[in-house]
C-alpha cells in the first residue's frame, strides 16, 4: 500500500493523540502532535513573561516567533516523539493546566498559525504521516486521504484529563479542568483563523464508550478499506 496522509482532528482531551500515536506505530508512520507545537509557543511566552496575569500583547508574541525552534525527537521508551523547544525537551512542561489555560489564545494569532502550518506541511510532504490537531483535515492537509474527527462526552473528556494530570503529579480539580475544556472548545470553534470544524469528508469517531483497542481497530479498519480501494 502506498503511503498516505492521515489527519485526526477533534476536541481537547478526546484522545486524538492516543489514537494517532497508536495508529502511526502500527503503520510505521511518523506521528506529529500539532497541539504540542502551539503549547510550546505558549510555554515560551509564559517563561519570557510575555503572558502576565493571563494577558499578553499579540505583537510581543509575533516579535519572538523567529526565536522559537521546534523539533520532535523519537523517545524509544515512550515509543513516540518528544517535543523540543529550542533544544530542550518540554514534553512534560507543555502539558500543565497553566499552558492549557492560555494555548487557545496563542493559537488565535494568525502569524503563529502561519508559522506552524508551514512547519506541519513540510513534515508531511512525503506522506506516511499521522498528524492530530484541530485544523489538520481542513487547513493543513485538506487533501489527506483519510480524515478522522474525534469527539466524546464532555464529562468523559474531563475525567480523562483529570486522570492524566494527576498521574503526572499535578493537583487539579474536576471543576477547573471542565471549565478549561469548555473554554477551549469555544475558543477553538469560534476563532477567526481556521476554527475547529469537522471536514465534510471526515469520518466521525465518538469514543465516549470505546476502549483504546476499539478505537485503534476502528481507524485501522478505515486504513485497510482505503488499501482495498487502491488495489
């Protein structure tokens, strides 16, 4: 089967990355977490003091973009790539609630999106890639051979995120995590630049009641269906 591009979009904490990583590993494809790129820029801005008390000036962010270098390095232990910001592994730092609270605002900036979309398209130019995010199938790779749109019940997404954060040692409440998710849903769906929407030709995967294995089986089956169509 010739290599294809697989775009996986969906709401925050609905399991996009988990599905994408597993599928990429099974197919021997590259995996790119586009959300980690926006989180990395957000972390950079927090560290530089550009974001203060939840506020920032767009021009300050734009001015620093040329000073931000993002790379992905494969981690054999995790069987996935870690995100590096200017040579530093920031995989843990970008997953904090503080970063989550500001990343949707940073992602609204047109120049930020332009920079990252260009990087993402370069990463996928040779196909054989699984990329997840919020505008992958609609903007980054509108011609992707397979597009999956992932969704899940809000309370289920909230509990998944709480469990993830607590497992990493972060003290969070269900209420604050749910508030953050709902806020991000609204911001992602209503931003002017490439909002989160389901591509017309995307296959919907509601994983509210599905195990990880069932989700992987679902998306892998869609890949195999494409193989049959190509043969």
